[in-house]
């Protein structure tokens, strides 16, 4: 009787989605995240961020997504559109963007800062700047009963626990000079992309710009603490080069995306189709930047509200 050889049936494996890749990286995130952020919460929030990330379907380098998430985990920021967000650049790479709320949270968590204000000044505001007045270098009064007019300056002022005051003021020309060095803004002006945060959220970008300036003078407990790491990430918004500021060469970021020729683990990231599942509660957000519009609730920047889990208002 003839013997028939049978081969085991091949099981067709579904390609991994971006959500799957983030879930699979949870053990690595857990090694990096600060103790007050649980890895499973970070993964869920990062997966939800994909839904609000413009052009997520155009990602060409999926390894850049994991690099961006790892940068956020290293800085101790949640990708919820409030503390930090994901952005897909015009080259198809995913980038991580710390938001002002996240930067302020890190500043207070450093334990070195008593108060920190980062604001835009407008025509109808009452604003004075006295650099030689060490006790009160900046006075800013706003009348919310009338239109404030056009922005003409942006400033940051920090009162330190030690009693000192650090401040920085930039005019519009200073801010826009930095904006104009951004590759994304250049692409926007050349009609290569439809939107950029510099066009849709100028005030947010201006505040981040002056925050980066003042962060150089804020005290640090280590050479690479979370606050200063996150402040350095702001460089990615503007693509600084060595000549961006006189005498200063920006530090390279800790994580880089994979080169174009990849193999091994990177090959497993071939499929970049995002899952279509939606959360039960989707907060209002900016369709261009992914930034979540806050509702009333406790301020995450207040050091009394530690980021040890979901806060009231997070699910609004």
C-alpha cells in the first residue's frame, strides 16, 4: 500500500498593525517609564493617539513610531494630546512632540521650581519688562473683557525654590526667525504639505520656543533629567543646526529612527496599517496636530496632582 506524505497546513498570519507593535513593546516601555506611570496605561494611551494623529496611514518608517513612543516614555510624558502628541512629518516618519502642559508638569516635578509662567503678550495687554529688576523683572496684566489684539512678544518666568528668578522674553521677530528654520514650515510655505503646527497653533509653538530658551537656566539635579531631555526634544520642531544659536550646537536626541535599509526586527514592522478601532469616549481634539482641547478639571501642572493614574476629567 502506497504511503502518502502530508504536509502540515500553513497558517496564514495576519500582518501586525501599529497598535500591535505598540502593545508588543510594552515590556521595553516598562523598563523606561517612571514609577508613577503604569506601562499598560501608557500603551493604551499611545494606541489611542494613533486615531488622532493626522496622516498616520502615510507612515513609511514604522520603526519611527516605536522610537517616538520610547522618547515619550523616557521623558515620562503620556501621549494623550495634552502632555505630548505624535506627528507624522512630510517624509512619513513619526515624531514625538512634548506639549506645554507636559513641559510644565516636568518642571514642577523637578522639585526645583516654585512657579512658572509661559505666556504670549498681546497689543491690549499691560506688559513691562525690566531686566535689571531682579525681584520683579516682568509685569503682565490682561483684561479679558475686551479683545487682546495681536501678539507681539512671548515670555517665560520661573521662581525657584531657592528664591531666585529666571526669565526670558522674545519678540515676534525672534520667534518667527526660529519658525522659518523649520523644515516642516518650509514645506508648508512651498505647498508640499497642507498644515503645520506653526500655521495652526502659533501661540503653542511660540510658548515652547521661549520655554526652550529658559530651560537652559533652570536648575537640574542630573545632566540628563526628564525636564531638560524634553526641552531638548523641542529642537526637533525647528530642525536646529549648529549655527541655530551663536556658539551653541544642539545635543543629539537619544533615539533615532532606523536607516532605510533594514533587516531583522525592523522587517517585522513591514505592515503599517493602523487599527480602525475607536475608543468609547473621544475627547475633542485638533485634527491637524492631535492636541486635545481640555475641559474643566484639576490642572495636571499643579504638583498636588501627581500623575499616578487617570485623573478626574481625563475621560471627558
